[in-house]
C-alpha cells in the first residue's frame, strides 16, 4: 500500500496531479481543497495517500492533511459513498464544514454538493454522527516528517487513525521515529 508520496509536481489538471517521485510519475486524484493549496509546477510536495484497488482500476487519492485523509476514509466506509463521491464532498466542503453540517444535522448543506441527493445526505448525517468534528482528533498538519511516519506506523500496526493521532499528540514534537513509536505503543496499550 502507498501511504505517502514525496516528489515534484510534474502536472496539475484538476482533480489530477502528477507527482514525479525519482523518475516515476504517480497520478493522484486530490480534492479541490488540497489542489488549491499545492505548490507550483516543479516544486516539491508531500501528499498522504489512500490507494484503491478495483477489478478495473488502481487509483491513488492524495491529501495534504491527515485530517482530510481520515475523513475520506470515514466517508468511503458508508454504504453508497464511493471514493469519487467522497472526493466530491471534500471538494465542496472543508472537513470543518462537513463536521459542522453533521453536528447540526444539516442535510440541506450536503445536498448542495454535486452528486449528493437527499437520501445520500440523510445517510451521511446518520452514519457520521459522532465520528467527525472534535471526536476526529487528528492534527491539521504534521509538525515534521517524523510525526507523519509515527502515525503511519501505528496505523499499519492496526490502530485507528483517531487513536494513533491521540497518542501522537502526547509525544514531544521533536521525538525520533523509533522512540515515538515505542512511546505511542505504550500509551495505546494502557
């Protein structure tokens, strides 16, 4: 599984971005919130990714923040919401706006997103209740690469992104990867 890409932006054509990672070009679909915050062509970028394998395609989705990726993953768990609709939701609403709509049970706000009908909006509100907003305690951005590596290691070990992020918040910002993983595992085992 591909969890993160760091490379140079070779092409930008919404919602697709081509990232050149040491001579290999990865096509990555990103929500518009990520697209607008990307650096220019030929500049270095690091994207957290979610890899989807289907019978007819292998698609890589990219996000600038762990919060966006976690929300994307939460969305695709919902029946009737695929990766494209999740990408559309994150393009039409920020994570904070989506969390606010869910907290207020505001279906009208969700219906404004292209491709989301009334029934889908109601299902989203029901399924996401209590799973977004303050409960989604992921950092908006990682302070350094070590924190991102620690988070990915914990997720790879089977912990949820929410639990891993909570453990990560308790660690010193400048901690090394191996020490950070050890301390986070101790905290999670309590």
